[in-house]
């Protein structure tokens, strides 16, 4: 293959690492790369490398799958655990590296009834996917947040990303479609309503439904039309609205009573879902 130009540099290539966070089997980290050629060393974790800088000529290769391209923001390379390769950036480049533990893919594959429960990902160079982009954008926001999000939110992102990768980039595919049964929906709704003031987790809700977390998140969205996290936050906002209208508690008290970290956390979610703040409700 003949490339438009040949890259040369008098400086050795260097990676600089920025903010990073880990939530159990999911981790995300900001990375800045100076121009140059880098060996893609094999790691145990599966990696999704998301590019943020526009118009950077890049030459990437992983396990024989290669591509030369001028990258666009939110292009990504998928590097399965144990895979190695090489990449060369022809200009400075910012990216986000997302790592997924093999145990997360294995449990997700088993829960979603992949043949043999296998979680085998194929390398992908220059991929684009709206749901994967949505999850990575959410992780980027968490990297910039002053405090980490609740575990149920991180679990939701991890499961959504893993499920999507297995859907689109696994060696094997999915079994037939299902939905939650009416008794399962009833148990989930009753459990959430009874525990809105606490730290709800996907593991707890999955146990109530009698299934694994990956299975729950897939069937819940299919049945209810939204994620578990979105449903929980919607119920918290509605409970907070009812308590505020009773006018027996302060905004701060209502926030704690409905499972929000603090008053501004409640205000942010109420504005997003209802279009008003707690103060607006009280004034009205």
C-alpha cells in the first residue's frame, strides 16, 4: 500500500496519561500521543481505543487486520484481550482508552446465551457505532466529574458496552429474543419503589428478577423501552416531586430521601426530566 506521505520525526513517540477511573471490571483513561510509531502490546483486558482529535492520519494494525485512514472523532479500534499490533499517528492525538475485564465479557456472553457462552471478540480497526459512542461519551463525562457516579450507573455503562461489542464484533451471535415476564416486572417495580432512598445496584435488581445482570439490562430495555438506570432516576424524580409538593421537607432533605447524592444532583435530574428545578416547584 502506498500512503499519501511518509511520516518522519526527530522526537521519540511518547504517551501521556490523564484522568482515569475504574469501576470494577470497567476502566477508562485519557491518553495523549505525540506523533510516532507505537507497539500495541498484548494485554489481558479487552480495549476500545476512542479517537478524539480530527484529521489525524493513522496507520493501525491488529492481528493482521490493518487500515490506513484519516481519523474522525469517535472512530475506535477494538483490541481483544491477548491481541497485539502496532499503530502510527502522523500528528498529535488525544484518545480515551476503555478497558473491559475478560470476566465481564464471559458473564455477559453466558447470560445472553451465546453458543458455548464464548466471549470471543474480533479485532476492529476504524469502527463506528452510535451506542458505543454514547457509552464512551458518558465515561468521558465521568472522568471530568468531581466525584465518581453511583455503582448502578457504572454497571449500566459496562453492561451496555459489553453487550454491544458482543452483538456486533463477536465471533458468535445471539440466541432468540425474550422479554421480562409480568411477575418479573412487578417484582422489579416493587423493589425499586421500596428502595429509592438507598444505593440501588444492578446486582440487587437482577437478583430480584432471578437473572444475571447482562440478561436483566437487555430484557429490561426491550420490555420497558429504557435502561434500568433511566427508570430508577425517573422514579426518584417523581418521588422527589411528590415530596416537594407536600411541602413538609426541605430540598436537601428530599434529595437524601429519594437517593440523590445532594441537592444539586436532584436539581440536575429534575431539570432534565421535568424541565423545572426543585426551587421552581416550590415557587409555583
